[in-house]
């Protein structure tokens, strides 16, 4: 999640360029690097042809069903968290949408499948307390796993065995949840937003004993080593020029990632050297991506216009 919906109570709407329709998908040039980052990078020309993009499912904007996070399943189904609807839903290969669980108001944001096989999702606001919740098959009411009373905007979520890590986008803090208890794992000014309305730490993933964290407002991708004692090591910046980065995924090609750039309505490839190229643009508020084989799943939340949220599938061809 990054931008607040214009219909959300008291939320700040981040201005954006006019939304582009599905027919506008292109592989455009990459984003311009941020001007005030400690390590500037240059963005290369994409060098990609526009990927084949299709709509896997459309969601009901009347229910505020705007997709945020994606969890892939065997058999071709996809589970999505529906941000402002506060729902978790399964999308079948034929596009059918089945709501699995619903919160009593509030949001459903970062989501992963735990080592126990259950889905876990972050929630805030509404009549349910802020927390990390477990989705139990056959039960439409999410079960509280860990209360997060000190986390204002629980957003990105990652899992390492039985341990969860999550971001608070309002404070730049990364929290660790173990055995149902949340503790502060890392607090860094690099991850914090510059203003109370800003979004700082966002999507995060684990690779090679390190936690990689996106910073939306400053457009950064960072890496934090996970020490042998479980504590956080020294944060380093791996890429800049990614203003509006939301959730993302490793591609399997070293440290290369695919990232949803929410504010710029596009998905980019961030190369191991920190440069980035546009994979596809013209997406209305992409919030997350997931990769399986030659398919990239993209949540198009349409957070600004609130007209036509979708789950998209694009063809992926690994780059050398």
C-alpha cells in the first residue's frame, strides 16, 4: 500500500498524473532518480518490448475492493488483500473472486503465507485492533495473532520460518513478531517519512540473511543484514530513484527485483547495480507484484480515480 484513496476519511490524497487505461500499457523509459539521495544512480533505457498484459480479475469498487498484496497458490489461484474493503479474497484462474475473510471495518494490507500454511495479514483501524491476523480456512473472521498497539500504519509483511517482520510506514520502524509478540527490530531515519502525512518504510522481503526494505517517499531500496543474534545490522542503500515504490519481489536473477512504483503508475526492473528500467507502465496505482514462471501478477488498485481496480497478469521474460 502507498497512496491513500481519495474517498478515505481524513486521508491525504497524493497527486498523480492522469490515469492511463489498459490500452495505454507501454514499456517506457525508466524513472528519473531522486535529487536528494545520498547515492545517485542513473536509469537506463528500458530495452524491453511492451509485455503482453491481460486482466485476470476485476473488483467491486462499490465495496472499496482495491487489491494490495498478492500471495500465489498452486493451481493458478491468487489470494489478494483488498485494502480499503478490509477483505482477503481468492481469485480463481477464471477470474471468479471469492471473499475468504473480512475485518469489521479498517484495512487489509501486507499478507504472506506462514510456515504453518495459514495466511497472515496486517490490519489497522476499524473495530478490530491493529494487528497481525491469521486467516483460518472456513472461518470468515480473521483471528488475532499479534496485537500491534504501537504500530500506526502496519504495511509491508515478510516471514522467515515462524518469525514475521513488518513495516510501520508512518514511523520508519521495522517490527519483529515472534510467538505472537511484537518487538521493535529496527528504527532508522532513512526509512522514516519526512512529513506526518508521508509514507516511509513499505514493502520488505528476506534474502540471504538480510531484510530488504523499500522506502516509498525517498524512493529507496535498502538492505539490512540479519545478525546471528537476530538483531539488525547496518542499513545500506542499494538503489535510489524509485519514488513511490510500494511492494516488490526478487526475480531470481541475483539481487534483481520487480517493483510496483505506485505514484508513477508503472512496474520497473531494478538491476543489481541499482539502475532501473521500466517493465510496464499505464497501470493505475500498482501496489504489489508477484512472479511465477513467465507470469507477473500485478495489483492495479486505482487508488486515486477509484473506477476500475484489477488484478493483471503480464508476460515475463527473464533478462540477461
